[in-house]
């Protein structure tokens, strides 16, 4: 009697392949919010079901056409197609943010959900060195150190009010126009709350974009929290003015606002985040802080769906070329 082959452990395979090829990498899963309807069946501006935004999902990307430039009525757009491999649904639901015991909003990956990949990293905030890092409130509020590799440690010397570790990007000529998303990994020792994240173009107090604000998010101490959100400019309105952080399946809503004098065409100038601590001596750890250009893949069909892995056929959501974005 022939012996059955063991099932594939797709999660482990994706991790191992990730060490030897760039096609296995971390992506962000996104499902737009669902809006309530009025008595005529027309969607209102009231959110009935919150969005799902979960970064750090291991996937294998097999691109068929990554960039296909087309001229459409709406302008010059980029389209493409890809096949995305993910672990089976049971394995996926073992992850804290997908576990239905924690997150009742997720049941399965559906058509037109989005899988957001990294096209290219535009700028990496340096965390391997403490050079150009400081506390905006002065040296007495905290100190900054690094392991010399990838982790920056901010030691908070006060338990009164907000403190703001700030990185000076002004010596670099990086154009924020090239990026449309920002990601960072963060954890803490002790009770430390994250209040906001800001990017400054031009350096003035009003020249900021993508203020990612939530005063109730307590930073985890045991594992890294990955935050990934759209990097925007100008006057933002609903629903683009909100985003999410998911921690162990719980959603924390955040507001994205933009300063009055922010100029999207200017170079990046400062990066900062504001935290508060319950006691002096608590620490906040930062790594993998990157501005990047994302590719939004929309799920259009399921190619294979079994007890070992899932395969989705995806289409790249159209997006304007940078030259057109700059012009308009």
C-alpha cells in the first residue's frame, strides 16, 4: 500500500524561500470598510464594518506582468497581473490578527480584497545609528542608543506628558512624491502609549503629512507591532482620513491629517513619533521604518484552494506614473 505524502507546511516553505529569493516576502492584507445603506440601497458615509489592515503576511508573489503602461481616458496608468500563494486558511487563521477568536471581521480572503506589496523602498529611517536622532523636548526627557545593527532604543526619562524621538532627514534629498505608504516596527518595555507619527516636508510645525494619531494604543512589550499605513498629503477627507492598527485582532482606529503648509513635491525633512510613558526609565524600540511605493493587487479569482495552500489570481490596481502625479 502506497504511503501518502505528508502535507506541505506552506508557512515554513514561504519563510525558507524568503531567505533565498525576493519573491517570498511580507505583504499587507487590506479589505476596505463596508458602508451602511439607506432605505434606497445607496451607501451612506457611515461605516457599518471597519476596514481590515493587517501587515506582515508572508506570501509568494509570482508576477506575470508587473508593469504594463497603458493610456486610458483617465490618464497614463500602470496595470499588471500576478499570482499570489498564501498558506491555507486554517494556518492563516492561527495568526493573531486573522484568528476569529480575536478578529471577528475576518472569515476568508474574498474577491476584490487587496494584497499590498512593496514596489521599491524610497527612504529608510536609520535605526542602526543614533546620529541625527534626538528628543524634541531636550536631552533631559530621554536618550537614544542603538545596537549598531537595526534596533534603535529610546529611553524615556519622564512620566509627564508627551516625548518625541525625532530623526533629522534634512541632509538627504529624498522626494516624498515617490512614496505612498509608510511602515515601522515598534515595541516597548513598560507601559508606553503611541500617540502619533509625523513626517515633515520643509521643517515648519505645519509642514507635516500623515499624522498617524491614536492616544489609546499601548505598545506591546513581548513582540514587534508592525504599523503600515498610506502616506498622504493635502486636505484629506473621509474615508481616506482614517486608517487602522491591528494588535492581536483588536482594531485601533487612527486619524490621518495633513499640515497646512505641507508640500508633496518637497523633500523629506524630519521624522518623529510621540509617546507617553507611565514611568521614568521605560523604553521604546524602533526598527524597519521605511517610506515605500506600494503595489495594490486586487484579488480577482481563486486558482487553487486546498488544505495545503491558497493561490489567488490578482490584478494590479491602476496607478498614475510619478511624472503625471507630479504634474497634476
